[in-house]
C-alpha cells in the first residue's frame, strides 16, 4: 500500500475500488463502485452491507492484483491533533481547509465523522494482509458538503457518491491543493493503529457544495 506523490500518477491507475463508507447493523450502508481497466457498467455500482465489503474487495483484488489499484474510502483516513506542552498528541483537531465550509463543519472526531472513521478503521483491519502489497494506492474521499448529504441519503443510493468520487479523481480539471502542517498540529494515518506502513498521508479527494473538485496533498 502506498500513496501517490504527484497527481499525475492518477492517470496510471485504471482499476478502482471506491466505497461510500457506511457502518450500520442491518442496512446496505456501503456504496461500492468498481472500475476495471478504465471501464464500468451499471452492474459495477451497488449498495452492500458493511459485512460484505471485505469479500467484495478481496475478490476484486485477487482478479487485478498484478496491476495498480486505486482504493478510495469516503471516510476520514487521517486524523489530526494539536500538540500538548510536551510535543505529543493533544486534543482532536479539525483538519484545516477541509472540514469547514461556509461556516459549517464536518469534523472527523464527532457525529457521523467519528462513526465512519471507526468503520474505515475496521475495514482496513480486515483487509490489512492485502494492503501490505505495493500495488494498492490509497485515497480518502470527502463529499460531506455536497448539498444536504443527510437528506439525500434518505432518497439516493450510496453508490452515487462513490461514482461522484471516481468522476472527480479522473476529472482533468481536478484542482490540487496542499496542506502544509504547522508546528502546533499533527496528522496521522488511521492505519498507524494497526502498525500498517505507508509512505505518507493518503490524499483527499473533496467535492464541495458548489461541486468543485479538489485533491488535498498533505505535506509534513
């Protein structure tokens, strides 16, 4: 598992597994989109339960494990803290330029953000033996400001957000933004809790309320 260092690397990835992450006991809360060799059909878009997500991903990986695979999870994959007086992790911190828009916040550490962070961590734990392979490129998706997401979720299929993320990451007008960390803040990949090694913080593909498509590269 690794992260891209330049957005131009995205063009070399033609196989994608994209998840609008859900974490529910008895509903099909996860929207999945699969892209094979740059192609997909309506059959590659579906909502499934969290319990079926691991098997779905593993089957896809076994089919394409000798090629580059992009894995996008619409859930916080990096978390932020301020530093305490000793320079260690302090209180949870909103990720700047990302989790606040128009006076509205979608911080990773409370509400729905905290729920899907836990769901993403559990999913990564279940597939961690596969994630050690270097042909998987990890991305975070962020569509929380796309209109009134909670209201849309009541009517729409979850896989629609997965498709939006695929369209965004392949958009030739995808805007790159850099997050340069300050001395008083720390970011960490949630996989650190599982002792997973990765060469940086996963880039974040964000779709704003105005449908602006951005990719945030985090530089320490």
